[in-house]
């Protein structure tokens, strides 16, 4: 029985020690809690959680919440002072050109159109204007009533609907003067060139029924972009990638009006271009996170975007470098082209045509036996080399290690003709640019 009692006393002592915990240790062993065991985490890696439907974040609050959830799952018991740098795909919404804004803007409502008259041939009939109406007269009458107290010199942009085979949102800007309202041209995008289609141009597009040359104009039954894109490619075969042109043409819809569209050459074809349209540029950024003992929060999102597209001189820079450093890769046909990067200053693009590389760029047979995917890897690695060692150091005189540098270039063949982008960051400690992602189609 004595042994059993001793065991009971032993268990009681152990229980008391457990219950007293740190207080007992600190009382009997001063300094015991001065150096507690901690679990401070320092993580660096990719985001492995679920991205939004588009495959990237566009909202910082959503990004912070998602990354915090991932880190909490990975480190449920980490301590205050933990930190993380998480690579995430983030989309910045940008515009190629931001127009100047008027002092006032207004969009016509159904009630506004109705007030202009609801009879046949008047705006209120279908709540829009058409080619048979004097749009300026209606708008000026509207401005005289609604903005009668506006000071002279101020400008107003009116958004309205115009019907021409289909409804189109349009706008006009007017400036108030001492003598009335005058149409005013806000500072806007200026294309590289302008061109007005002639009678001969329409005829060249076909003179049969349903073709532009029949009446020397377009109508709602014709694919205007197809005709003009084809015409521009045939008429201007040596255009540099990125060049823009505003084309004016005649359009018939109950009457003939002059309209215009802007086109941009992407290295392979002319496509309709809206310089004011918003585009999303997706790059890899770094979410810098910290843990305060209770929750993860984002300190900053490293990687604001700086975008630049290659120009003719940049393609020639690559050619010049090859001529000096890789002479065996120079073209035998032109001093504006080379085989190492595939750069052509003559056409303003990078030739990524797989057959061309296999048959003509295959110096000493180094591409023998490679698949197209393997050759594409070589192409992409070469362009990453071109940007990090040749172009970015020339473009960026004061690098920012918090920015994502997006470099746009034109590809012919390979991935598909058009503009592509690669993204890079600047490594301040090693004083060099580093490849992050791409190429991705623009």
C-alpha cells in the first residue's frame, strides 16, 4: 500500500507542476521565460491558392485576402514578426492614350430626345440621331437651354446615340463663347498618318453588286474592316510595326456621310484601333506580407508597371550587337537582319518562324533534332537575354526595384504574328534586370 500511496503523491506533484506551468518555472528559475521558443517564418515563393476566374488579381483587397488565407493555411502556428514575399499575377488596367476632359459631360436621356420632337424624322421617334438630322443644331439648342448659365470659355461634351445601319455611341464637344456654342476639338490621339479613300480605291475593292466600288462607298451590309485592312496591307507593304493610320471613307445610310476609323499595324496586318480603350497588362508582382501575431496583412505590392515597346532603332541595336559579338549569325542578305535573336530592323519584328530558324538560322546545326517547342524556348531565352543585357539597361537610366518592366515586341510566325510582352524586375543587390514571365500575346 505504501508503494501505491507514493505513486499517488507523485502523480499529484506532476499535476500541480503542469497546472502551475510557466508561473512555477519563472518563480523558481528566474529568467526562465526570457527566451521563449518561437516560430518566426520567412517565406518566399509563388501563390498557390485559387486565382479569380480571369487567372489574375486586379483588386488589391482581394489579393491580400487570398494570400493571407494561403499563408494561414501553410503556417497556422507562426509567431509575430513572420514575413513573406509571395509572387502573384496581377493585372493593371491601362490606356494607350488618355484624352483631355471637358469641363462638363452629359449623356442624353430618352426624355432629352423626346423633348427634341417625337415625330417622324425627329430624335424622339427612336431616341437617337441619324444622317438625315442636323445633329449640331439639335445639340446646340439643347446646350442653350441646359447650360445657359455656364461661363464663356467652358466646354461641354455631349454623349449621344447615332443610327447608321445600327446604333453607335458617339460624342461631340462644344465650347461656349460670347457669340454662341462652337464645336471644340479636345486634345486627343494623333495618328501617325491619315488617308482618305478615293474613287479608284473603292473600285479596286470590287465593282460588283454589294462591293464598295459599285457606288464608291460602304454601307451596313459590308465588312468595312476587312476591306480597309486588306487595302492598307496592299497599299502600304513596308509599314513599321505599331504605326497608326486614320482612314476616312464614305458611308451610305439613307444619305452619304464621311466617317473615319483608326487602324494600327501589328506586324502582320492592320487592325482597327481604339487608343482610348482600356487594356489589362498582366505581370508577376510580389505581395510583401507581415504577421502581427493575429493576422497576415500586406505591407506593399511590389511591381508597378513600366511598359515600353521596341522601335525600329531597338531592332537595329540587336542587329548591331550580333554583328560585333556573333558575326556568324548575321544575315547574308541584309545588314538590317540577324539570326541570333531573329531581329529585323527592316520589318520591325522578331522572326520566330520555326522553319526559317531550322533551315536558315541553324548556325553549325545547333537546332538539329529540336521540336518546335524546344526551338521556341531558345527564341524566348534569347529575347530575355536581349532585354536584360542590351535594351533595358539602355532604356532605363534609373532602375526601380519596385517596378515590373514590361517589354513589348513584334513577332512574325512562331507563336503567331502580333505583339507579345515579357516582364522583368530589377535586382538592386546584383545590379541587373531579371526575367519574370512571358512572352504573352497582347
